C-alpha cells in the first residue's frame, strides 16, 4: 500500500478532530493549499470532522476509498442517499458481514447485526 502525503496530513487532521492534541487545520489546509483552495479558519468540533470528511472524498475521488471513508466517518447512509438515492441504515454498514464459511466452521461466531 502506498501512503501519500495528503493521506498522512488528512489522517492527522482527522485524529485531532477526534480528540488528539494539535492544530487540526494544519493538515487539511496543507492539502487545500496544494490544490489551490483557500485555507480554512475558525473550524473546530463537528465542523472540522465534516471538513476533513469532505476533503477526503475530494482528494481521493475515483480511487475506491469512498465507501470505507464514509463508513469510518459514520456517513454511509448519507453518501448512499446522495449518490444512489437509496435509504439505508448506518448501523448495518458499520461492520461488514462475516463470511458464511466462518460462521459454519465455528458455531460460536455470530453474524454482525443487520446482515
């Protein structure tokens, strides 16, 4: 797996938005500046989390990371509704289904809820 600088910078901003210490705008603004966008200012809390999510979706568009990013941010239902027009439950997509072969091999394994 290749880790790009923008991946590391947005991961840092995401961690700070979720409670780590530091400047949460530094990473996201470095990515935005490189892309020719205006830096963000005065953003914190949920607004910072939303900004980081939106920047992830733009920066890695078309690379196949959209679903896992939406799942990590708890926005799966919102993204599916916007782009596919379907209504789904966020809880279902929080965990992926356990393969049937694993459940059959070990009777102590229970399927994740929603699947």
